[in-house]
C-alpha cells in the first residue's frame, strides 16, 4: 500500500512539473512585451560637448570568453564552463569600461543573472563599473515563470554620462521561428535624443538578427533602421547608429583555419542600401567578432568586422578605434569613436534605400 501511495505522489509531482513547464513555455513564447529597467544618474548630468565619445560592445552575457564555444555556432557548449569563467570575463569587461569611460556606451547581449551566465549579475557588474551614469536596459530575450537559475533576460543597454532625453524603444521585425522552439526574440532599437554642443543628435543602439535563413530578417530590419535614421536626419539631427549588425561591414583577410561550415551566418552589409553621404565607421585593423565553433585560438577561429557605426552625412569623425583584447573576455571586441557635427545643408532627397 505504501509503495502505491509513493507512486501516486511521484506521478502527481511529475504531472504538476510538466504542467508548470508547459505553462512557462507557453507564456514565454506568447509574451510580446519588452521589459525595461531604467535608472537615472545619481546627480545631474552635464551637456555633451564635441567631440563626443561613443563606445559599442556586444559582451555576450559575459559567457563567451576565450575558453568558450557555443552550440548554435557549431560548438559543444550551451553555456560557459563555469561561474569562475563568467566572473573572469566580467572583471575584464569592467576594467575596459573604467579605462575608456565613454560619454555614451551602447551594449548588446547585456544580461541579468540567469542560466547562461551561471546567475552572475552581469548587468549589476557593468553598472558598478560606470558610477555616475544613467542607464536603460531592455530585454530582447526573456523567459517567463522559469525559476531564477533557469531564467534568461538578455538585451540592449544604453549608458550615458551626459544629459539626454529619455531613451525610446522602437520595435523591429522578428524572426519567423522562435529560438529553441519557445523563445521569441523581441528585436528592437534603443533611440536616444540629445544635444551635443547645443546641436541635435540621435544615437541608436542596434543588434540585428544573426541566424535567420538567408539573412532575410536582417535585411528587413536593416531597412527599418535606416528609414528611421533618415527620418531623424531629415529633421536636422546628426544621427549615429552603433552596435552589432551581424553583417560583415568590410571585406577582411584576417588569418583563420575555421571550416567553411562555421561561416554559415556570415553575410555582407549591402552597401547599396545606404543613402547618399551616409558612412560606415570601423577600424579595419581590428576584428570585432570571432566564430564560436570552438574556444578561441588566434589564427584558427575565423574573425571579421560586424560591429561598428553608421553615421549621417553631417557627422564628422575624429577617430574610430577598435580595442584588441584578444577575445579574452567576449566573442566581440569593442569599438570607440570620437565624433563631432559638420554642419551642411540637409538634402531634400537622399536616394532612398534599394529594396
């Protein structure tokens, strides 16, 4: 009799766990919201002055340092080898941020504590490295009802140590199929308006799709981003879009031994989509991403440039500098730009992108 009761209790627990898991997957898949976390700077921020220092960095939730590969890129790991690896990566990221101290930082794959980063508070660690900054964090990947160690909240972060309007979220087209069958990535932009030396600017944080078939979603998203940027430019703003485009921004010839199947995600940025006078700003000497089919070894993993800026014709460039960290802490490397405005007439028609 006691054995039968145990079997009944175990069956009930299994059934309840299955129901809960099913509910969590359903809610995660159907939730269309983009959760935000906003924190004002602890004191009033100064007005931005030219040249303005921008920095972009996809930090891969602090889980894709040199010791890691990744299943979706053809590797074996779903998450990094352990918590110590995540903490090592976060410490390296913090050091770079403190050394650079940009006016505006645009981050991609910033993450709250969860499954992929062994519950390390990456978002909190980045904030701690940037005291005095205002911040907005918005998740393009979020699980619902999953317990803390199994949860995921990854997305975009804009950090400012200069005065600006409130950062706005703008939706982008989404991939037709969910990730792993139950996570629908809610692609969006973070758009920040501000004045630099008394003139209007718009800074846009971007992270486009990566694994879409034939880059079809990426191309739709790109047109949406460029159309939005053009609308701000037509209203007289200097516009800079920065982040991870998941498209090769220039032809590169960095040495590698990766098999061609590891490059399945590589597509070129279609230069013909840029309107007249718009610029791609990169440092051609420093790769910004590497393949994740295996842990990183210099000269073995394929590397190229997919992180950079696209700027309107009225943006002048003092410097664009990639920071070569040897991919020790992340599978992307940061890029810094010093920018100022070069005033000139805004053209009435700037040759719209080709569909």
